[in-house]
């Protein structure tokens, strides 16, 4: 079993012999290789998670853009309906429409005069 531990630790010295500087250098080199492999794994993991996060953000931005476009389209249709209704009302009752327009003009004049 001691020979197995020596092989695992990079020791070439026999049973009962103290480790040498060569053994330490081999172990340090193996440790450097392991740390480099861990660093590569962490880098790949970070890149994968960054890509996943960016894809998620892009998806949410696309959803928000689509929702905004839908709301803008609904608002445009609603405004067109209101304007068409106002046009119809003005054609059917021109005197009332002129009175309402004069009232709005008077209110706007009052608001602007107060500044």
C-alpha cells in the first residue's frame, strides 16, 4: 500500500525512503496541471452561463418589444376610433362641435395666460 501511495504522490523512492526534491517537483507539476485544468473548466462554465444569461435577456427583451408593439398598435386603433367618432359627431352636430372647440380654446388660453 505504501508503494501505491508513493506512486500516487509521484514518489519514486522505495518504501521507507524520505521524499526527494524531485518528488516534490513532480507533485508540484501535477498540481499545476490540475489547477490549469480546473481553470479551463471554470472558464468554459463561465462562458456557458454567460451565454445562457445573454440568451435569456435577449428573449425577455424580444418579449417586451413585442408587447410594446402590441400596446402601441392597440392605442393607435383606439385613437383612430375616437377620432372617427369625433368626426362623425362634428358632422352630425356642427354647432355643438363649434361650441366644444371654443370651450377648449378658452381653457387653453386661460392656462397659457397664467404662466
